[in-house]
C-alpha cells in the first residue's frame, strides 16, 4: 500500500490572503464593468437601428400620405361634379356621359396603410426600452396611437362609400 504524502505548504500570512481576495474582487468587478459596457454599446446600437428604421418608415408614410391627399382631392372634385348633377336631366347624353365618367370617385376609397414594421417590432420585442430619452419613446407611442385612430376612422368612410356606390348603381340602371 502506497502512502501519499502531502507536500509541505508554506503557511500564508494574513496579508497574502488579503491580497488574493483583493485580486479576485478586482477581477470580478472588472468583468462586471466590461459586461455592462458591452451591454450598453449593444443597446446603443439597437437604439440607433430602431430610430433609423422608424425614420425610414415615417418617410415612406409621408410620401404615401402626400399621394393619398392628392388622390382624395381629385375624388372630392369628382364627387362635387356628381352632386352638381343631382338636379340635372339625366336623360341628356352630356349629363349621362358626365355621370359615367365621374362614377369612379363614388365607389373608390383610399385607405392609408402605415408601414408599421418597425413599430410592430418595437412593441413585440420590448424595443422601446432601448430608447433612452423618455420624450422620444412617448412620441413614438403617441404616433402609434394616432395610427390606430386613423384605422378606426376608416370604418365609417367605407360604409359611406358603399352606400354611395349602391345609390349610384341604382341611378345608373
């Protein structure tokens, strides 16, 4: 049978234990600082990506709104022409032709559909936490609320458009 002999280990004094403890504490603290710095840099990058993407979506929405406003202005003029025909003699060929050429504006609705890809991602992934300035996060949330209001307001317009289409169909038959 073998006997294992433990080597003689020097006894450490209190200063050495204190120094080792201090070194371990410093190593752990530096690791925590490094992790915090890495997390902060990552969240800054994510914040920047979200803001750039949201700004891109807003530019697309602005272009779409300008186009829709122009389209709706054309429709309003067409509807004004139809209203002007209200008391006209529809047996007249000219009035009948005008009625047919303006009929498109009564049955068509221009619905605004926002590019909400970034907004959806911000809400679903909890990305608003990366936005450091509260007033910016509040503005983003307010914009989302406004978009939901626009979508909710479309329902009556769709009903009115349907009613106008049915009334026009009765007139044209």
